[in-house]
């Protein structure tokens, strides 16, 4: 483009409307003008289409909405006290290799399948991250960073 002085047309109300019409549908439009072509109903349909058919109860891994319950248990004071008690009992050392960093409190009997033993200190074992991964052979190989 050649250098020089360019004369710019003044922006009149009519020109502003023309620019506005051109910007509708442009995803780089300034402000919210780019979204004017989508109605609320249209946005909801797009949202549903993006989620697909595997939502909630239709998803193959659905377990009846237990996630919030388990999250509350894992973040409870009882769980934190159980974890610290297991670490203190084992002198803050991994019981397999003796490491003192990246410690995990491992449930000997599953947290999910034995709810009566969730907070029993005898059901806990202190393991480092690597040893804890080895206790789950199917998941240990995939999780390594």
C-alpha cells in the first residue's frame, strides 16, 4: 500500500448503521454484536449438541450421582484426621521403600466398598506416590508424568 495521506470519510449515522450490519455474524466484532444472530433457543440447542447423547444417566460410566457425596467425604475433617493419624502412626515414612516425600494415605480395604472401615486407622497405610501407583497395576503405568 502506498504511503501518504489518506482522507477518512466522516462517520455519519447512516455509515454507522452500515458498519453495524456488516459486523453481525463476525466473530471478531467489537462488543456483543457478533452474537446477535443467535437466539437463546439457538444457543441452548448448540449447547445440547456439543454435550452429545452421553449426558448424566445416559453416560456409560454413570454411577447414580455419587460424586458429590464422595467429594464431601474425601474433604471432610474426619478424612483429614484419619490421614494424619495414619502418617503419624507410620512415622511419616513410606512403608514399602522408606521415602519421606510425596506421601499418600492408602486404604487397605477399599474406601468405596467398605464404608464401615473408611476412617479406621488400622485400614490405612502410608505409601509414597510411586509405591501407591504400584498398588493399582492397571492405572499405575498410565499415570506416570
